C-alpha cells in the first residue's frame, strides 16, 4: 500500500524521528544515545532516514526524550526532528509492542539532566474534536514551565528539555482526550547551537 | 498570538525547514548553501531552530531544493527536514515577498546536479477536498521518476533529489488544486548517509 502514509490503530501511538548531531562523531553519538536509552517497552526500528518507535503513548514520548537527551548531553550541537502520531485510519496493527505497565523506563535516568533547548512544535488534529480550546489551554499551561512564543507555522518553546517533552506529551494527550481521533504533532528541537541567544525569540 | 501555530494566507506558501550537516564543518556548509542559493524571490529568515521561507509556492520549493542540494553536494552526510504549508486560517499577511514572475530562480543551477537521496514524506490536507484520490494518483505518477514504498507514518522515496523535489511539489500542488484549503506536507531527506543501502527500502 504505497499510498498509506500513516500508522497507529486504536491505542497504538508512534513516532518517526531523527537525531542529527552536527559533528564528525555523529555515528558514535547516535549509536551511544540509542544504547543508553531503555527501549524495552516499545517497538523500534532505525533505517537510513528516520527511527520509528511504536507502542503506548507514554513510552513513545519517554523513549524519544531519552534518546534526544543522551545525544545532547555529549555537548555537541544536536537537532531532533519528530512526528508523533496516534489514530491514523490507515494504520496496520503490526510492528508494535504494547508494554503491560505505564511506568516510563527512562524517567529516573533523565529527569535530573538539565539541557536547555529551543524548540518549535505544530499540532494537527485531523480527526475532529474541540481542539482549538484545548490547544490554547494547554499552551497556557505550558507557560508555567517554559517560554512560549509565536513562530511561523509553529509555536516556539524555550526551556529545559525534560519540561518541554512533558509539555509536548500533555498537549498531545489533551488533544486526543478532547476528541481528536487522529492526531499528528511535529517537533523540531535544537540543543547546544552556537546560534542560541539565551532563549529569546529572535524571529 | 502564542497559540497561532501556522501562517499562509491566501496564496502565500511557506516552509519551515532545517539542513543538518553531520559534520564539524556544519556552519560553513549551511552558510555556503544559503549563499549559493538565489533567494531573491522569497522572504527568508533563519533562527536557531529553523529557516522560514515565504512566497509563491513554486519559489518556496525552488529555494528549499537549492539550499538542500548545495549542502549535499559538499559530499557530507546531510539531513533535510521541512514542513510545507499553504492556506492556514491563522496566517498573518506579513513577512512575505511575492515575486512578480513564476520562473524558479535556481532551476538552471541545480537541474544537472545528480544527488541520490532517500526521503520520507507525509501529506496532511487539513482543509477538505477529494484528496485521497489525488494523493494516490500523484504517488502513482511519482513512480515514473523515483522508487516509492510504504513506511510507517510516511511514504518513502528513493531517487535523485531534483526528481524527488519535482514530485513533492506536484503532489502538493495537486492537493491544493483538488480542493484542500489548508495543506501541510512534512518531508525528511537524507543524503550521503553511510547507512544508505543502494536505495532499497530496508524497513
């Protein structure tokens, strides 16, 4: 089915993402981050374009956060690009591992790592629901943790990576709970960039 | 308007994208690519997370293609991540340059550069229209130029970058012409990856 661009039957969340270290050591950094993260609670596959993770929503966010943070803690300039998805009508039921418990495997290991980042995210609720109010409320809630500002085609976030991933997961979950049957969120995160300007929006 | 995640009033296309060279020379490669591309027919702004281009659709594709190809022709492993957008209801009318003509400024310069790449794209027609038939027809048409296969959350393309950008622009235009009033397309492209395996889908 060449035209089937998405996956994520009932309850199966997924993420197609990449970690791009701007460094000659990129293979070592990516391999190291993949090894350090505990991926035992998701299905995961890496090819030459992206890495795909599928499983329960909480584990999908936990694993992608951990892989990014382990890459960024090398101190190199690292970019993270991800599309999170849940509920695509064209999904297959295969290639997934649904862990029995909801305890995020990497939480303890990464929660104390303070990694400032700049991020942009966009939310696309494709399956209806009262989503605009939810997005607005969730972005308001996110302001308690990180700086939020407008960017073209996205909302910009500046803050610590653990807080940013917490906020992203909350926005995504609230959109699903608000009635969106097919939810897509794109995220770009930049760590250790020589262009960072103290977290301000330099648009 | 912190909750306004998108831009692109009637006729204004845009793209938020990043080029990530996996190399210690990343600044030189990015700067060089931005300089080599002719960006005179679009509005463009680069911050520490992404570069934003706004203008006529044909110029937005032309400029993003040229910047990616100039980065990739250094021979370094380069990733390109982009979200193309047209028709977002929340758009502002500012930050745009609408060139008077439709002649793509970079076409002659890059058309003969043969850069094999692996790509994944996803199309999100948010504004209605008879889009599923259009997507299927366009993906069929794309098979004349590049290899097309299924990936989780995306359609995979393997081929030469000029052909892949041609195909992406055609799919996007056909979706808009098919009645989608708000169209979003995400694209990930990888060039010169040590993991490339001759263009096959190794999923």
